[in-house]
C-alpha cells in the first residue's frame, strides 16, 4: 500500500488559515499606515478624535479615575520623584541662557508690569491688615529678626566708621603705659560699639515697624513713588550686576528647597487637600466639560493633532519604526489561536458548501 505525502484536509485548512491570517495582518498594517501618512487624508485621525470627543460628553471624571489614584500619582511625582543629573544640568543650562537673554534685553519693567497691574497688587496687599500686624509684632519680638537687625547694624557701623578700623585691629607688642591706655580704649570702644549696634538695630526695627503701620494711603504713596523710580529701568540695567552662575544657583536652590519642603507633613497634607478639592469640584464634570473649562473644544484638538501627529508619524516611518508599532498593536489578534481557529472553521465550512 502506497502512503500519500500530501497533507490531510484538516492540516491543509489549518495551514491556509495561518497563511490567510498573516496576509490579513500585513494588509491591515499597510492600510492603517497609508491612512496615517497620507497628508491629504485627515479623516482617519479626525474620526478618532471626533468619536473620542463626542463620547467624552458621557463620561464623568469620577468614572475613569478615583481620588485614591490621584493621590497615588501626586505622592509619587510630587513627594518622591527626584530629578536626575541630566535634568539638573539642563536647569543650569537654561538658567545661563535665561541670564544671557535677559541681561542683553532693553525691555523695561513697565513693559512687564503695567501701572494698573501694579496698583491692583499693591492695594490688595495693603488690604491685609492682619498681615501688617503680624509683621509688626514679629519685628519687635522675633529672635531671628533681632539677630538680622543686629548684623545689619554692625555692617552699617563698620562701613561708616572706616577710621575706627585701624584702631580695632591695632595690636601693640609693647607693655608700656601707652599700650595699656590703647588696650583700655579698645575695650571701651568695643563696649560702645556694641551698645551702638544694639540701639541702631532697635531703631531699624522701630522705623520699619512704624512704616508698616502707616495708613494704607501713605504706604501706597511710598510704594508708588518707588515704582515710578524703577519702572523705567531695563532688565539689562537691573541684571548687569548678577552673574549667570548666580542665576543657575538660584534655580538649583529653589529645587533643593522644594525637595526639603515637600517632605514636611504640612506641605504633603496641603497638596493632598488641594487634590481632594479638585476632585470634589470637578468629579461630576464630564471629560468634554473639563476641556471646555480650560477653553478647549473639538476644533482645538483637530488643530493640535494636525500640528504634531503628521510630523511624528513621518519621523517614525523614516526610521522604519511605524510598521512595527502598528503590527505590535494588531498582531496579537491574528496570532491568537482562537482567531486562526475561526478562520479555519470558516474556510472549512465554505469548502463543504462547495
């Protein structure tokens, strides 16, 4: 008896199903890629955006995200995430660029802040009467402020009495009556200077306190006078005394301060409280309403899609990545055993009909 080497009908149908599935996969990849890359054919992407936008009117924020999930995201990225060395270096690089751009700018302060905006901020600050009382009380009783005022008084005294500096530093190696008299004078001078510093520091705090407690109208006149004096100064004038390294260190200092501040119980509780308030307020909003609340509509989505997507897709295709990306999304369906079994059954049923 001669054995046939031809595949069984079942095996033949199975191979045909696998081949057909692979052919359909490649054809679908080709079709989707063609739809995505044709610049004159924006229907494919626009239909996706339009469908998403229309259905977004039916989905509430609270339906797709829970408060616990929001809190988890905030805790990870606000409380725990540390910037890498590359980002910190980038911050320094940007700071230097910002300084270079600003220090060569002839833009004046008045171009950045109008008189109307200055007055709005000024009068709003002057309305905070309780804050004025708090600052005034601290000026008189806060140990840190007292220490700072003493340092300031010391600097004022030293800078305005250079003729005493030699006397402060003079050191006689002799032990005669003249050197003893000099030593006595130096001791008395130090006591006198210390009392002067204390009195000057007290006077400084008192004067600042009196200025703060002036009527709002007087404070407004003082602030407006100062503003009129500085508003015509250019950024170049104001920043010419600041080095780029100072700018860089400032930005790094802000980040380092934030890293420390975000670990405090108060700051973490405050941020989570803001997140909870956001969720409480917008939880009943639909996704479409959320877009409207920030001033976006369907046409804005179309504009931004047309702005970015064609360029991104073109770059992926140039690097021969687009086919693989599309295929990775749809290939599991065609490689699935159930799909191939469905095709095999379909082919077998049609063959039996023939």
